[in-house]
C-alpha cells in the first residue's frame, strides 16, 4: 500500500507544499481577487512601489491573519480528533466528544447577550467561549472520575449528557434574546470572517502548545488505543496518561472554538485521511492529521469567501456540506 512505501517525511513534505500553494491562492481569493504573483510580491516586499496600497492592506491586514488562523484551527481540531479517537478507541469520536462545544456555545452566547457593541465585545466572545469549553470539560472529567465505573465510558456518557443540557440552555437564551439571534446563530455556524492578528495572538500559541503536547503523548495514546488492560500491562499509569491527553486535547479544542466557533467534521475526517496515509501510530498520525486538517479548513474558508462573493458563507456550512458526504464515502470505502 502507499502508506508502506512513502515515509512520514514524504507525506509531511507533500502536505506542507500543498499548504503553501493553498495559502498563496487563499490570500488572493475573495470579493477582490488578486493574482498569485501580486500576492507573493506583497508578502515579500510590502514597500514595493509597483504595488497598490490597497493590495498590501488586503493581504496583510485582512487576509493573512485569517488564513494563518484557519491553518492553526484546522490543525488543532484534527490533532484533538486523532487524540480522542485513540483515547476512546472510537473512530467516530471528534474534538467535541466530552462537552467542549456545548461549553463554548454557552460561553459565547452569554457574552453576546450581555455585551454591547465595539471592540471589547468582539474580544469577549472568544474569551468566553474558551472559558466555557474548558469549564465544561473540567465538569465532565470530575463527574466521570466520581462515577467509579469505567473511566472511558464515563467520560463519553458525561460529555454527551452535559452537551445536551448546555445546548438546551443555549436554545433558551436564543429564544429570550431574539434581537441577537442572528449574531448568536452566526457564531454557532462557525466561521473565521473578520478575524485579525489579535485573534491569532490569542488562540495561536495555545493551539501550537497543545498540538506539541499531543504529539509528545503519542506513546501513551498508542498504548491506550490497544485497550486499558494492555496499557496497564505495559506499566502505563492510566489515570495520569488519560488526564494529560484530555487536558492537551481540550486545550486545543477550546482555543480552536474560541477562534472560529463550532466547525464540524474537520476533526473527524482529517484523522481518517491521515490513517489511510501513515497508519495508526500516533507519532506519525498526529502531525499528518494536523497538516490534513489545516489544508481542509483553509480550502473550506477560501470556498466560503468565493462561492457566493461578495457574501461570505459561514465556514461551518462548507465543512458540513463537504465533510458529511466525504465521511460517508470513507466509511463505505473502509467496509469494502
């Protein structure tokens, strides 16, 4: 098979090259289209007299930070998805499996409801989403730890239950605050529209740190993916290893949803693509899944800006419309 012939560095180089080309094309995509040559000149020399000031502003002030954020969010969701799928030994697990999306949704909704307009409100929403996601994960973990049963099953059940409760609270807040219904609904659909260097500085470092932590936890993930009994026989401290994986993956997920809202399917599909390329070892799987997720979300964001230009679609709609059928195809292909 291809994954046996091509080493890890080969896939990393190939996906990195595709990312660079996609980034260059993405910076020229939008209501004002720019050719790749002009984008490259703006990136390499902002003071080039042959460039229009508007072109430099579009590339540097409007699109570059957004594109870099899309790369990091896609990579983070994919890495967290790969980690949760290994931890729970479930190929259908995604980054939101233990309540992060419900907590982030409630935090962002509360911030939108209580905040006014202006720059402060724009910053408070991602911060509230980040805090809500982390708080929900902490509650789920504490409930699972106190249950006394199988830790993996308890985490799944507690996460599903809390997500349902938090979604109901979000729906209630939307009904009671119909004047801000469109703003709340837009955030819940997911998107990177209007994101700036400030948002990148807020979420970017957390995404990078969390991904590096997940990569360093590759060996415990490999052991846990074989089952808890096998991991225990290898001398792995299950409680500490599980807690470290949950913390790292939840940190990445919280930072991602704080930046982009709820973006589905990237964290579900990218790990499956990576497994078909490099196998199931997490030391190889996590970096390739991260690169695949980054490429998927960057392409989805470019499509969201160009499909109905000058109108921008929420990127969550694009990932759902494309990711759903792709995932069904992957399931069918795997069964064959």
